[in-house]
C-alpha cells in the first residue's frame, strides 16, 4: 500500500514502471488518503483508478499513458461547417428537456468512506461522477446538478461523416457551424474518430460528445 497522502502522480509512476510505458506528463494534482496495491499489478491498479475514482485512461497519439479527468484532455481545435465540410450528417438536435440523465455522485472521504447521492431523471441514462472530501449531501447534490448540465444540454448529438481534411483527432474541440440555423452553433468534445479509405479517397466519422 502507498502511505497516506499519496499523489496520483506517484501511483502513475508505479503503473508505468510495472507496464514499461511512458507517461503523458499532464497528470491532475490529486491526492489519495491511501491506495492499496496488495497482490495487484500495474494494469489492475490502472483499472482500479478507472472503476473506483472516475478517472479516464488511454494511450495518447505519442504512445504515452494518459490518466486524468474526463474531458480535460485536449488535442487541439477543429471547425466544421455543416453545409460545406460534411458529406453526411447523422446529427440530432435535442432540447435540454428531451435529454434524460441520472447522475450518481460519489464523494471520496478522507477515512476511505464514500458519500453517495443520485439526482436527475429516474429513467435516464446513468453517469457516475466522483468528487473528493465533500461531506455535505446538499453540497454534493449541488455539485452534481452543476455537472449534469454538461450532459443535459440543448444541442447536437450523433456523428458527422466528413472528408479527409481537415485532420481530426479524438479529444479535439470541434466548433460546429450551421449556416441554416446559426443559433445551433457551438463547441463539442470529439468523442471518437474513425477513418475509412475507398476509391474516392478517405472519410472520417466524427462522434460528438458533450457540449463544451
């Protein structure tokens, strides 16, 4: 086990040494009360960070391990005009009230206990959010309701099929321009990019995530 007050950076160093990988240096300044690593290797420690602490983990475009907070990793900015840069759109424009989410908020306390609350739509898609050392249920609920605004928004959901250029990457911020409906324009997190090659060249399928 790591001693009390261990930083996420120290845990990532252990995982990197175990797995023999390089680390992306942009690691959030998070301190854990303790972190038990009994009989688990680096990969299991990484899974524990993802399952128990709500962190995201993946290898970046340089092959380095990134561990951090969801939607904080950014690989640049890109712009799409729906009338000029998009071959096919599978986007749906939804009003905030039509989007259903249930948020499970978990506060990790200093004595390794957890404070949990749920808020949002009872029949909605569930997401888990993690905080540290929030001891008041009312404050945890307030923070959760602030976070739910990131998912429950008026805007586009779905995918775009674009041409080969401009180059798109996962975790970019995509500015969507709509000449027909300017009021719908906004910035979105690029959740994934799939590239296909064919006789007419190559195309990219861009999946939009949360509205930023």
